C-alpha cells in the first residue's frame, strides 16, 4: 500500500480564519470543557444514503473535521481529539484503508497553515509503525512545526485504547497504581482527561476510544452523520455540557 507523500508547505493563511464561517447559534461558554473528544462516525452511511461511494463520505468527513478545527477559535477549549482511524479499521478493504490514509495525508497538509505560528500544536496518538512511511514523515514534520502551539489538537491514527493502557501498565512496572498509569498515558499521548465526548452517526458506544481518559467524561450522542455535523450541532453539544452538573461520583 502506498500513498503520495503529502507536501506540508506552509501558506499565508491565517490560523483559524473565520472569513468563510457564519455561526448562527449562540454558544454559551461559562462552563466550557477543557478537552472535547469526537468520534467522527457516519461517513460511510452518509454516502450510502446518497448512493455515493464510501470515499465521498470520507472526503466530506474531512471537510467537517477541518471546519471543526477552525471552529475551535470561537471557544476557550484547550484540547480537541479527533478519532480518525481505529486499529479495528484495518479489517476494512485494502482499497478503503488506502483511501483513508490518503485523506490523512491531505488533512496533515491542510492543518499546517491552520495551526502554525504557535496557535495550536498537533499531536498524533496511536501506533505509527504500521502507517505508510510517507504518512509517518508528514506526521513528524507537522508535530515538529507546530510544537509550540498554545492549544493541542490530537489526531488518533491506528489507535486502540486498550493497547495504550496495556503499554502504560508495562511502562510503569511492578508498582502499579491509578496515578502512575494516568501519568504514563499522558506522557505517551499527551491527552488529558476528557470532559466531553461527542459521538455522531447514531451509535452509542465508545468503540475502544480514550477509555481511561473518558472515566469521568460527559457523553453526548447525536444521530447526525459526521459529514452533516455542523458548527451549530457542536454549539448544541457544548451548551448541553455547560448546562450539566458534573459531580464526579460525589
């Protein structure tokens, strides 16, 4: 499987330029989450419902992901994690996997001008050894060139939460406790505890995504397919979170 090496040449585009985005709904941020994680589900069903190839659904999903990164500037949210490719997705056809990796390369290329100049850093979590070499190189370049960003965008590629937890436990050694495992996970991925987990597409499960980090997360499920999940839908999710009382078991 091969993909074309993405060219990550910076452009003059301003970070999070909102020139092309009109926000119709009111966003209430008096109790905003620090970390929002999104399971971007429903691309293939969106395409099937329109009698389009799955690749078109994934392409439209990429546009929504880029818009979501741009939307971040409207909020004080410090961390955004997007579930781009689960380790379980290797079971899909070789053609679809190759398409997803090509889109991942496109996403990295488009994120550089959006996240440059210290505005946000991009970190990729998950295994890298199974990714195409060109994609690994593009990841390293993007992480390097956005390393001093003030916010963090995490992209989960070839990600498996249970495997990440097992790796953290092995790194801790014999003296295992919750605090040390948490520290090991954050050292490995840099992902803080999730405040709000959003899943689109109508399914209501975590799908092995940030299981440890979501221990106290508020969950928000939407029937809207990811390609149709607009900034207005994001506003609704954030407003729903802001209205909840988080008790952390108390």
